[in-house]
């Protein structure tokens, strides 16, 4: 198999282009905006707030990142006023992650941006093709766990 026909390379190229698309808007307006991972984290926390307390391990699992990476990202988010970490009564070691008003105010713009890129990325694909891609991608992800 030639290197350019490898799944891993194609997946990496797609991921890189998605990140550039999500982060491009921040450069265009010249403001300190959340990174792509931070935007997805804000959307995840916002959309799952009714599920109960959310912790760093939830973000690690959602984004498939390791603990040090999640720690750095969450530290930046906290320093930029996007999240707060609060202790929970039932376990002093755990800190739940809570979106700040600033992050909640950004949610609609982030949601719109993610949806815009998703629509652009999947243009020309049928619902069946999208479903099949998701099925295969999730199977590959499980293989790597």
C-alpha cells in the first residue's frame, strides 16, 4: 500500500483542515479566541450541562486526549475566563468544570461556526454516506482504544 493511500494520513489531513477552518475565524478578526479544541469543549459542556457534573476526565474522553493535554487546555480556558473549576462535596479530589457567562455568550457563535464547517465539509454527501462514514470512523476509533 502506498503511503498516500493510508487511512491514517487521510484522517490526519482532514483533522488538520478542520482545525484550520475553526481557528481561521479567530485570526480574521484579530482577537484572542478559543482554539478549536476549546470551542468543542465549550459546546460539549454547554450541551451536557443537564447531565450532571462534568469533569476533566469527561473532556479527555470526549476529545480523545491525554490528561496533560487536557490539563493545559483547561488551565488556558480558566485563565481566559471561559471556565471555573469547583470542588464537589462528595470527593475533594474532583473539580467540576463550569462554563462562565463569557463562554456561554460565545456558545451560539461557536455552535454556528461548527455547523457551518460541518455543512461545508459534508456537502455533496448523502445521509447514507455520512452514516456509513460515522460507522466506519467509530469502528476505527474503537480499534485504537
